């Protein structure tokens, strides 16, 4: 009987230790230049592949082991590392990065320099998307190696499943988010191989397309107008039969 009580007591203690080993951390991420919350900021536990992203209000929530460090990264802003210690609420302000944005590539829950990439990730200039009408999928056709577009469907490196061949769309950090208008897109990255898509698990089996939308910046208001036109006419006039 005493042995049984001792075993139960040990299990209760073990559960208690595990419960205290994980800390819930939450907070808000804002931009230093605009003072506005940032949507889709990548938050990664340093040294792991575990992470999350901020929501539409710039808020985040993540369970982390004790004594961990959080890495905050966002396109166009400097990366920031924060030691959690015993904090339960951490608000972060990201400073604009002076580094050229063309040198940065968005990957799953983070960013990397192009020079450091070893996996198959293609970056598409957003100007290519606006050269032809038809939406984002039409703009991908013929502009990215290994990406095929047929009847509005996108295939990354061919067909990898007999059921679902659609790639995973990640818009501003939101999985399966609504694909925006091509004029609202700031950058597009296509993750094509297993190494780059691994962080998304089985959902990334058909490739991952990461879309980052434009954000408002302080300064002079700019207005842009694009229009497309066309004409139709018969190539030959058909002779009509007489009565």
C-alpha cells in the first residue's frame, strides 16, 4: 500500500514539474516608425523550429520552455531577440531595417539572407504580377522555374498527390489566407523542396507560396491607376447567301 502511494505521489510531482516547465508568453509587436501593430511577424523559439505569428492586431501567444529566447523577425525590419526569463507578457517594437529588402527571403516562420539559403526557394518580383490581368496565379505562369499554372490551378514541381495538388498559401503569416489583389503584394516566395517546406509538415507536401502584402508608410500620399483595354473584331467577313 505504501509503495502504491509513493508511486502516485511521484507521478503527481512529475506532472507538476512538467506543468511549470512550460510558460505561456503573450504580447504585442509594433513598428517603431508607424507605431502601428505588425501583422504576420514571425516569432521563433531560438534553436528550435517551433514558432507562431502575430494576428491582425499584432498580438501573439506562445508556449515556451523555461529560460528560452524568442526571435522576432519581419520583412523590412530588423530581427530582435528577447530573453524570456520569468516574463509572461513581452511587447516588442521592431526598428526598420537599413538592409536592402531584396537580400531578404521569407521562409517558414522567419527570414533569411539569400546568401545563406541552401534550399529551393524562388522569389518573384511583384511587378511581374501586374504585367498581365488574371490575378496572382496568372502572374506566376512562366515567371518561376518549376511552377506550372493550368486553368487557374498551380502546381509546384509537378503532381505529388492524387487527391490534392494545390500548394499551401500563407498570406501575411496566415495559413490558407485569402490571396490578395496583385497590386497589394509586396513580395512572393515559393518554397519548392522538402527542406524548405518541412516546417509546415504534411500541409506543405505540394509546396508553399508565402505572400507578404504592402503596408502603409508615412510620407506623401501616392495614387496609382492601372487600366487594361482590348478590342474584338472578326478576322473575315462571312459572305451571306441571297434569297
